[in-house]
C-alpha cells in the first residue's frame, strides 16, 4: 500500500475526511487534494533546503496542479511559482500571487505571453531560445523595463525515466544546447543589453527521478561553464536553477528518496564546484511540482459494470478514466487503488480497473488485488495529485470532475464539477445550419 491507510467504520479516511461520504456528497469522479499533505511537503522543503542553506529559493512547478486556491497555499507556504503559459500566469495573477516570485518557463512563449509577464513584473523569465531572447528584448525596450532572465540550457545529461518526460539530454526541444562558442556570443550580447539582465542558468533534467547523480553531473557542467564565462567575459553567475523532477511513490514499486537526498547533493556539489573554481556561491533554486502535490491527491470513482471474461480477466469499470487521468495511457503510468468502503476486507480477487471511454487504452490499473467488489463501491485511486487535473480532457464529452480541498476533516470545493451546459459553453452553430 502506498500510504499509511487510515480508516473508520471500514471507510478510507483521507486528511480526516471519510472518502465514501465525500463521494456521496460531491459525486464522482472526484479529485480530492489534501492541504495537510501539501503543507507537510512545503515544510520539508523549508527544513531540508530553504532554512538549511542560505541563498536558496523554491518555486512550485504549477503545471502539476494549478488553481486559484493552490496559488494561495503556495504563497502562504513561502514558495515561489513556476508557470509555463499565459494561462498559468493569468491564474497566478488573478490569485494575487506576488509576481516577483514567479518564474516564467516555456519553449515557445508568444509575444503576448512575454508582454503579459513584462507588464506584470514577473520575477524571472527563463529564456529557452534565441528567438525568444530577441522578442523579449524588443518588449522590454517598448515597456522601458529591465527584465531579469535565466537561460535554460541542456547540460547533456540523461535521466532514467519515461522517454516523454526526460528533458536534460542534448537532443531535446527544450533549452539551448551548450555549444560553447554560441553560448559565449549570446552571453556577451546580453551582458551589453540595456533591457535584459542575465542572472544565471536553468536546467531541468526530467521528471519522476529517483537518483541524484544526474543533478550532480549537470551541476559540474554548469559550474564549469560559469567559470569559463567568468574568465572569458567577466560574467558572474548569481543564480542557478536546478529544476524539479524529484520522484514520488505511485505504487510499492517506487522507492522515493527523502528530499534532502536531492537538495543535499545539489548544495554540496554547487559548493564544492564553486570552491574548486574560486567562484562565489550563486542562489540555488529548485522547482518541484509532482513532489509537492502528487501524493497529496486521490481520485474517487464509483464502480459500475463488472465483467468477467472466464479464465482470463475481470474488468471492473469506473465512472471516469482517461479524461481525468491520461497518464496510464500516455506513459504506461502505474497506480494503486483501494476500495474506499471496504478497508477492513482482505483482497480476494484480481480486477483490471477500466475507464469508461471508447478507447481500449483506457485502463487505469491492470490486475489490481482488491476485496470482492460490486457496483456502487467507491474506488480511491492514490497519488493522483500531479498531472491529472492539469492534463484532464473532455474526451467522449465527459464533464471534468470537481476538485475538493480537504484539511483536518473539513472539505471545500475549489473547482466545481463541469455541467453538460459548460461543455457547450463555447460552441456556436452557424446561422445557415440553424434552419
Ligand atoms: N521545471 C520545469 C522546467 C519543468 O519542465 C518541470 C516539469 C518541472 C520543473 C516539474 O517537474 P516535476 O517536479 O513535477 O517532476 N506530464 C508528465 C510530467 C511532465 C513534466 C514536465 N515538466 C507526467 O504526468 O508525468
């Protein structure tokens, strides 16, 4: 079991709330996000990183899960925010998130998105490529502002994870490749710019990582670059953003490391390399997403049809699936689940949890060992806090689920369930078809 199971009256209790009652009250599918767990994770970030080392910052990678309420929690917990689109930036601004604590990422930011960031005094823009640098320069000039940027570079380091979520290798759509001559030219050009201030570099190696050696390898590459840039151009590295990617537990197969396993290695390596080259320590930034919110979320479903293919398999269907959680279909991601209204019953059957979409790939969990199930049972799929709500779709015109925030036994809706009317909100029938 992936988390320590709390139960009351044979019901699964999550953040003090009876999940069976949540399902009854708010309907299913239902995303349930625990503020208690997010709070614990943020505390660990402060203890293992922010308070432990001076000159450190942490930004929550909001692509994992972003709502107005989440922005408020992250701000209260003392973290910054990493956004990756105009939509994420808009959400943060609407939530009143302090814009100087926002880092704006993305490999193809538009003029409008960059202008929105400049107008709103976003703290750092992580420049991905030369085209972006050029248009950002023009925007900053038009607005007569000096914009602080980091360059995203690909240090040429490869992580062990799903091929769609590795990003640090040289052959990547993200960041600038470290062709030394080119990087010298760009840094030199920016150092002379009236409107752009380069504070340092950013790399992100991938997601759901369990080892720290690739962070160590990437830092070696980056500090050596900093040393060369100092020697050749007098450039001083003041900020180094080492990205996110810290792995979490989805099933018993995952063995996540404590945060200090990563942050300790990152800080020691930066210090050791800076000492080696007689450089001042830069401010070190991390930007975890999944690690903060992944295990803080569960999704509740109601079981429907249970179909036995004799001697082969039992398919147990739920009232959601691929549209609220595309990760198994996209990445063959594995999940664990429990029958929320039968916590005291031992597993006595093996069932494959099938989503309700017309798509044979819509299987959330293969061969799950569970107690005897029947239609009407509540299924809780665990560790769904990251990249589920944020990647949800309306495939098969299924309305998106509500999101409920739970904390010490209390529940609040933070995103309403979509209605059928909502599904048609933006649809228009041309006049000539109305007859
Ligand atoms: N920083 C940057 C620049 C990133 O691109 C990402 C994630 C993060 C931080 C946060 O990574 P995390 O700490 O959450 O691993 N949809 C995929 C994950 C894509 C991650 C993209 N970038 C999934 O569901 O596994």
